[in-house]
């Protein structure tokens, strides 16, 4: 996973905090300006890494509210 290290580094120190996809992409890419193509590729890479972390039980996903698009948030699962 290309961006797993960056995602874990961002989310693990803050187990209760919720992160939007944009926050994860920004952290994974070093907050640099991206073209649309680069941003789309980064978003897909981050989504793959987050999905793997969800499957392994490290990250929880709160789905978006009904009628609100792209409002899902992700948070690191607390050890306790």
C-alpha cells in the first residue's frame, strides 16, 4: 500500500478523531498542489489503504448522512 504509512502516521496518534477523505489525501501527498489526475490517483490509493485498514479492524468508517454526498469520515479504532 503506497499511502498506508502516511495514513497510519496521521490517524494512530488521535484514536477518537474523525478524518475526512480530503484530510487523508492531503496528509498522504504532503499537502502539495496536485493536478486533477494526480489527485484522483492519490484518492484511489488512500481509499485502498483505508479499506485494507477497515478490513483489518484498525479503522472505523462512519457513513455519510442520507442526502449528503461525500461526507463519510474515518477514525482510528481505540485500543481500549
